[in-house]
């Protein structure tokens, strides 16, 4: 998990235990769609945010970021 955080510059916002280890919830940057508004002023039409569920398994018993090996990443949104 430490390597994932170092490479992406993203930090998990939440985590929960699973049967095989722990799943970390990571939110990426927000992307906004800007549409022409009235009188020439732009209007934000909609905002989207990438969400990743990073599934890990324990590599050792220390409990640090280096202790979790990434096994699968599930993405939703504009990642």
C-alpha cells in the first residue's frame, strides 16, 4: 500500500477489514464539466470524482502502510 500511495500521491480516506485483509477507499481528484451559461458566464454542469477500492492482504503483522500488499483495484468514476 505504501508503494501505491507513493506512486499515485493518493491517500486512503477510509479502510475496512475483509476476510483476506483490508480494503482501502481512495478518492481521486474531482473532474467538473463546464457548460456555457447565460450572459457568457460559464456554469458548472456536473462534477465527478474517481473512487478506488484497493483490496490488500497482510504481508506482515506490523500494521503499517508497508504491511499491506495490493491484490486488486476496483475503479469507478473518471479515473
